[in-house]
């Protein structure tokens, strides 16, 4: 099969021909039809996440169809459309797994990081960590839901019952979460990179209550703020924007250092918390919600061989919405 592989962090992906083994226990082989390009992929490729399993096929927002099944794999009949997320395996034995916090399993393995991912024509996956994607939605538009949607949903859930929510960094995750929050009756405030008029207009087109640069205060104090941009300096800015008792949720897997800030920004029972990975329960809940809300994803499509260009465009902020690779026309 054809794949784009990472051999050295900080380097371009290399087009490669890879032989896919037969599926093992609990594994299925899928033909990939679409794979989202996520900011986490950038963190892996750029070396900001430690010890990726090299050589590596990145990609963890994968949509494909089951074409073969290994021993014990019985969840999905041949031909089923499935989605493959970031969480690829957990031990099932540790205290975190036993308490419903498998996202914190210290032995967990992750698609496109410590397991080969979806920048390829086919892949092997553990069926127990996949989701069936029913309905007739376009595969490329479903792909961003597998991480931008899932992590976005978990971050919104961790924001509690906040009625006014600020979203910092209006990209793949935020444009999905904004739709969920708006349809839940919340007020949404979008913060974009200063000077990024295109992103501001994109946010406004989705019906947010306010959109503006991230160095400005919102017109009213927020109940919660969610940070999707991996910029540590936004933490004190978000704390200043939320009311007493409000929360700031950091949704990225990597962030630049948070600068020192005065205690007064945290005082008033404000809190800062992070989102770590996802659980299978998150996926089950989110896809049930997504099917009811008819979420629309804005995508920019690239051929598989253009994966390096897609990553470069994402790195430079040239993608409004989500970038998606198509392994074949």
C-alpha cells in the first residue's frame, strides 16, 4: 500500500510503499477513504511530542471500510464504515481503566503516534477502539469529527453548564464545537489570531455571538473559555476574560509555556484544567449527538501525496476549518 511516513522528527514525510500484514487478534483491516490532518499531527512531526514510534505513518482522524477481520474481531461486518480515533489501545487493567478514565492509562497507545495511522491507503486497527459511522455523510467531512469533534466535545463537557463560552483558536475543533454549543442554546464568543480577518468572518458565518482578535476582551465576562490554540500566553488572557467561578479549559495535547501571571487572575475561584486524550464513551456520546445535530464541517481537501503541503498550510494558519487527505481520487 502507499503511505506517507515519518522517519525523522522535524523532517518531511516520505512517500513509501508498505506491506500491510494480515489482521491479528481483535484487529480489522480497513481501506481508508479519508484522513483528517490534525494539529496533533504537527506536534508529532515537529518533535513537540516525545518518542513517536518511528518510522511512523501519522494520522488519527480516519474514515474507512472494513475489508478483513482477524481472530476474535466480530463487531463490524465486512464493508462497515468505521472511524478510527486517537486512542488506539489501553491496558484495561490499571486503576484509570478500571475507573472509566482510560484516557489517562499510562500504557495507552495512540493512532498516528505510537501506532501507524491513516496517511495511507489501508491500515490495521483494534476494532474495540473504532466507531461505526452510520448514515450517508461524506467520508471527508466526517473525518475531522474523529479528533477535532471528539476532543472538542470533551472540552465542552469539561466546561460544565457554562452559558457563555469563549473559543480561542478558531480552527477545526472550534468550528465544530461552536455548532454544538449554539444548538445547545449557549452563547459563543470566537477569538482568532490578531489580524486574521478570514478566520473572524468564518466564525461569524457560523452564527457566533461575537468574534474578534484574541488580544481583546469579550464584550461581556465569560462563564468558560476553551483554548484550542497551543499558545500558553492565552491562558492568562482567558482567565482575565472569565467571570469569578469560571473555568479555562486547555484542550491541546501540547502548549507553549504559560507565562507568569498575577494571582488576581486566578482568584475568585476561577480554575484552569486540561483535556487529556479521549475515552470510548466520549465517542459514543458525541456521535449520537452529531447524528442528531447534523453538524457541518468545513474542509480543505488534499491528495495523500500532498500531506506535507497540508501540514505546512495548517502550520501557517492557511486552513479555515479542517484539512483532509484523500488516499485516492
